[in-house]
C-alpha cells in the first residue's frame, strides 16, 4: 500500500447506508478475531463464539460474513449505525476500498472534552480502527491514521484521543500515552477509559496537553446531561 493510493473516503455517520454499515461490521469481525485478540477473550467467550470465529476467518474478504450481534455491539461504530440516521451521534467514517472488499476503516466521533482546568472543547475520539487481515504489512493502518489526523485538523479539533491495546503502533505516529484518569460520560453509562493516548493537532492542543499532563480528563457524548 503506497502513499500514492487514493485518499480514504470520508462518510458522515448520518449518511452511512445499510450496505456500508454491513461492510464495516464484516471488516470489524475479520480484524478483531485474529489469534492475538481471541487470546484476550475469556474462556467462556472463546467457547461461545468459536464456531463464528472459524466461519469469519475462513471466509473470503469479499463476502460480508458477520459475527453475532452481541459480539458486534461492543463496537461504538456498530451501535451508532444501528440507530436511525437522524439519531446517530456525530461521527465520520474513513474507509478505504480493496479489490471487492472494505480494506480499512477508522471512525472519528466528535466529543466534548474537559482537560484539566481548561474549558470544555470539541475534539475527536478515534474508534474501531480496522484493516483487512489479508492486507497486513502494507501500511494501510498508518495511512488511515494519518488521514484521520488530517481530517481532525480540518474540523478544527485541537487534539484527538483514543484507547488501544497496541500503544507502540500509535507512538510511532506521534501519539503519547496519557497517565491520568480518563472518563467517558455516555448516554447509557459512565466508564473509565483504559490505555488512553492523545495526539495534538494544533499548537493550542500541545499547550493544553502539556499543562494538563498526568491529570484527569473527561470525554462526554452528545446528548448527556452537562
């Protein structure tokens, strides 16, 4: 996958149709059932989804084979796209097509951030970074994350944030680990975000991250009480 490849297509969540939502769900199933991720499942989860995992792994990338709904609903993109278009939270899906299949996906959800003593501001939270396993090693995830940063900057976000189990990959792209507490205040619940990372997109974002280093910050979904 070279730098010369066409840029990702950016699709607002409100414009994602059933066909694209299905392709995103199918890609998440293929990307998140590799051996490393399945090793993190509980024993009961591995037993519960063993047949589905084998079915998804054995399928050709061009076939939209889906994991069960209770598995897919762990992904913010899937839960959001299950809603009627006019009820979806503000988000953008960066997608890259392969030859007859969806090769890569990154979702950027717009959130209200409260970072240390700074005023609340709008920024992007990255979710559901996925690439087709058969395209591994071609640099697609790197390209998508660079494009996500560019898109965030075009939206005027001072920074982006995410949570990941592979921090080394993001560190190579300039992201930094956040050592303070991070809380996601959602429409349905409030939870702590583990293994959070941040990326400044502007000089102002750099100053905010530097001054609040090690402190807590919160990320609030639209529609939650202030």
